[in-house]
């Protein structure tokens, strides 16, 4: 794994994802009948004692570009990352943080022996993998990573959305602000740390106007034939959050035109248009990271954590990737697992590439407002946890 490249040209046999076919006939899935339980085998994959100890955010990207590919490998994306050593139950002094990192999983099973956590290095030590390109580099400005996907319609290049974040030093609970939105394009076959990547600035926000801005890249759904989707319409959907109430908004574009921003369309009250300013709220109180995926034909699941940091992991289901989404269904409450009052959970999302038919594997993150005080005592707190949602299915004759 040390010399792993982005092998994005995998052409292996594909599992018929969400095809709805079973031996006894059509499988009907009930979104209101399900069981929810922790998935410790996935949570433990990120339980480590040396090197990469934890990361903020997690997105799982299949190398094939197809969520349902049976034989595949996964690229995990993380934002702020803790690096260090744990001695018994305590974090040793000298730990450090970088603003983003990645991990590679050979296969789709949570096998620690097949996972490699990758942190970029420089002459001064470790650094983030992706750094905003600028004529005047600024140590207070960096990237947090959003969702991404391998794009079979664009040479199987990897596209990752990124938020440009700038420290404010205002001593608030969240002493930073978003100052840009970008797309990172990594050529197929690129070697870590992907020095040959390109960066494209999204033009849809005016960060100086003082109005509500949109953070595009909270979730991606590639509903194309090349992505192996069962009901493709030929678009990749890019979801974002707008304003302090975290309204869900959506844009779409043909996958081979992703960085042609004049080709983007935005979902408004009257349908799709090129007017980014007319984008409509499809839901509210969602999280900064979320997912949309197809559970079954005509059933698209929006999964998020309520207002990002409340304990409720929610789902809304709609007949299309852009809704209209139905009422909130509470899938799971993270308070069942996190009882320490100094900790909070946030940014739940489903990972369809890691989910079996009829289920959703969902992650959420753990953090604390007393980071430097609590982390040395609980050095493994800052990592994703996973739960498995299994939906009731029944067979009906054709």
C-alpha cells in the first residue's frame, strides 16, 4: 500500500445495486420499518495508537466510480487530522494537526491490515495533502474537504469538493469562516500526494456581500449510466448548505462538464435554471456533510444529522434525487453511544459504497469544545463512528 496509486480504471463485474430483484420476485423496501445498531467493525477500523489518530469528517469514494461494484477499493477523505502516539490510554506530548488527510482501503471490508493512512510531508514535518494554491500562501487559510467521486465520464479522474477556510482569531467557539469553495481534480493514476492536481474556484458566492452563502460539496450523487445507477438521468447532483439555518440546496451538471460552471443548473421553486441566486431550499436544518443515495427505484434517501450537531440522525425520502423530500424520520440517536457531556457528535451521512442492498452504513463524527483539554485524556475520541440501518424487505410476485 505504500506505493498505492489511484487505480481508477477498474473494470470488474458489477453488483446490480438497488435493482430490486430477488429469487421470489420484486423486493419491496419499507423506509418506515428498520432496525438500527452500531457497526463496531467499521468504528474500530479507525481506532489507532500511532500516526493517524483521528480526523474530522469522512467521505468514502469507490475507486471504480460505482457504489455497487463488488470488488473495489475505497479512498477515505478527512479534514482536520490528529497525528501522534498513544501510550496506554494517554496521548503523548508532541502531537500535531494537519488540515486534511486520506486513507486507502484495499477492498470494501473493514480490515485494518488492508488500510493505509496517508499524510503528506514537507521539510518541516507533516502537512495537509491539499493546500489552496495562491501567489501569496497564508498559513491561516486552508482546505477542509467535502464529498468527491471518481468520474467515469471524465477520464476516471477524481473530483473532490473543498472549502477554503480562514482563521479569524476572534476567540469564538468557531474561530474560522469559509472564504471560498473549490473543486480539486486529480488525474487518474496520480500518485500520492497528488501534486499534479488542479484546483477550480466555484463562482457562485460573493463572500464580501454579507448575504447567505452556499457551501457546495456537502454531498454528491452521480446518477449516470457510467456510475452504474439503476435509474440514471445523466446528471451528477451537487448538494450544498445555505445560510445559518443549513438549508439544503442542489445543483446538477453533466458529469463530463463538472468544471464548466456555466453549464451548472440550480433547483429553484419553478424547476431547474442557470440562476444560482434562485436556488430553493429542499429541506432545512441539515448537516454540513450529508448524503443522497437510492434505496430502491423511486426512493432516494437524504441522510444527515439534525442541524449538524444535534444527536438525531435523520432521513428524508423523495421520488427523485432532488425531492420533494418527505417528513423527517429519525434513524438513530447518537446520545445512546456518547454520554460524556464534554463531547458532541455531528455530520452524519450514509456511505452507499459500503452498504449492502437494503441497508445503509452511516457514519458520524465526535468532537469536543474543549479540544486541547479533553483530547490528551481521550485520544481516540476524534474519529468516526458507524451505525447500520437495515430496512424491512418483503417479496412480491411479478
